[in-house]
C-alpha cells in the first residue's frame, strides 16, 4: 500500500460510522430509507379530520412561531448577537414568497404531524440564498455506511410519461433536516400522531356515530295510542293528529288542558341509547391527544379542572415541559446543519443559534425569580454588574467592576479591615470603640483570641 492509499485509509477510518456496514441496507443506498412505519403520508390526514389533533398542533404552531430565533458568535457569557450576518438575514427573509412566520408555523405543524420538517437551501456560488420548505413525507434520507448520510431523495407528485414519479437528489449540505428522535429507527422521525392516532380515531368514530344517530335515527316527541282492545280508525287518527297539532303545538300553547271526546294514552319517546353517551368519551380522547402533544388539556377547552387561577400555570407548563425543549432541540439542529453552510471563520460568522424566550409572557415569572436571585447576588457582592452583563451577552460599563455596597455596608478585604465612614444608623464615638455594655467583655476576649478588633463587627 502506497503513501496515498494509507492516507486515504486513515481518513476513511477517521470519518467512518462504526456500525454503518451493519445498519445500512443495499436497497436503501439506492432508493433511500423508507419511513412509512413511523411517519407515513396518511398522518397528514389527521390535521384535517381530527378536531383534537388540529387544535393541539395549531396551538403549538402559533406559540412556537412567535419566538424569535437569534444567531450568535460565542456561547454563554461570551456570546455576541450577529443580527446583520448572512445567516440571520436569511432566517428573516427566507425566500421571495414565504415569510419567516409562515416557515416557522409550517415547521411546527410538520413536526407535530410527521415528527420532522425539511428545508432545501438554494445556493449561489456556494453561498445560501433562499430557504424552501419540502413536504417531509416526500423526502427520504439516503444512509451511507461511512458518512452516515449520502444525501436525500425528493419524490415529486409529477408523474412522467413512463408512469413513474420524478425524483430529485440533494446533497447533505443542501438540506436541513429537523426531526424528533426515534429509538426504534434513527433514520425515521417519531411523530406524535403515532401515539395519538388511536385516541383521535376513537373520537372521530364517536362523532360519526353521533351524527348518524341524529341524521338517520327515528326522532319523535311521543305517541298517542288508544286504550287496550280499542282501535282508532284512519279518520279518527288523522283528526286527532290535526287537532293536537293545532291546539297544543308551539311554545304559545304550552301547558294547556286537553279535552278528548274519547279515551287516549300519551306516551313520550326518549331516545337515549348507550352509544350516544359519548361526552365523557370525547373528554377522555381529548386528554389523550393533548397528552401526546404535551399540551395541558384545559388549554384545548377541556375546562373541567380549569380555573382562572391555574390557567397561567397550565400555560407555563406548556412552555417549560413541551415548547422550550422542542425548540431547543430544533435550534441545535440548525446550529449543526444550517450554520456550517456559511463557514466557520471570522468573528462576523455565527456559530451558535438559540430561540429567545425572554419575552414570553408565561415565562416571565421564571425570569423574575431568576432576576431576584441575581439582584441579591449583586447586592451582597457575590456578583458584580459587569459579571452579570457578561453573562447575559451585554457590553461592560466603566463602573461595573466594583461592588456597589449599600451606604451602611463596606467591603471586607482582610480580617483586620476597618469600616469606612458611618456604617450604622448610630455613628461610632470618635476616638475608639464604644464603651462596654453587658457581655462586651466576653465578646472582646473571644475576638482578641481571633486577632479581630471588637468594634469591627458592631
């Protein structure tokens, strides 16, 4: 083996996917990975046929699309926002026909329906210019035993003259693939519909059965029948019906007395079949669908246990336990797949993406609690103003590197530090420590053993 071959072998081992040869099937290398099991095309039908799925997915999409996405250089206290970078501008103006909000809402809906969303990034001379949404159910990843992914295949809805659909190939660096993790199949997204579809199907079946009950069932208010061993003639029955309708039908004739020329029995008819008792069942299916999407049921108008007092808590739970983790996952996918398209060199090139939750009303209480803790740390000198500003990505100020102690406190730099100025409501007497009081002798002796001046702690 020559030098060039050895170098290539080392490079292949460095970039090799350890279990790739045992995972990737030969068929998938040519035709892409089939995710029909976990994210089939017909999952899209649920958002137009299931009221529960539409309500949950729409609520999540509206909220998720309201969170601004920001790009930075650096992380944590060293991060610096780059709003004028090429990546930030492209995220704001995705293409000539779509707005940022439309793309964000479509992404959220696709994540809830198919568990994934796909962007195709159009480039000009290697620089990203436009972002185009692709229907996830038409995109197939192409696994590779060495590089993990060889690319993507998009199957269009255009049928050629030979009866086959047109297939468009994309390189890995032309696609941004955001998806929920699936422990059963790493190349397929795990859709929430997979867990919610049984409840959604049950709710749809119950609604259809109830509709059929009212549209096809026999619905009468009651019956008028003759007594036993008596039979009305056709003329008597018709006359009785006409007179009852004329004299007793309508709200203005309610509760009138009826005077009959012959005996008759009135029997009300109440249709209450068991299959029509579906209200509790609908509530159960709604809660199951809401649980699959991470949405508290009261936010989907299941107000059985909701009050004005706990509504804010339900909103906070939706953000903290569902939307924030999901958006954080998507931000990391963008950081891994989208930002490298712009290169990683230069201080003006972003290397970090994050959603900004600072203006989300439901999370303001958490922000207030965090501010209270940090403010207390600043007040006691555990944190300086500039340290706090650096932590939050803000530039320093000239006066922010010292402790701004309250007027009745002073910094202690050593065991022998002396207070500066008047540090208590009543100033110390000039010329030395105050006169001893009850217990002062004992305290002075203890502090003397510690080599501390007695009056320094008063």
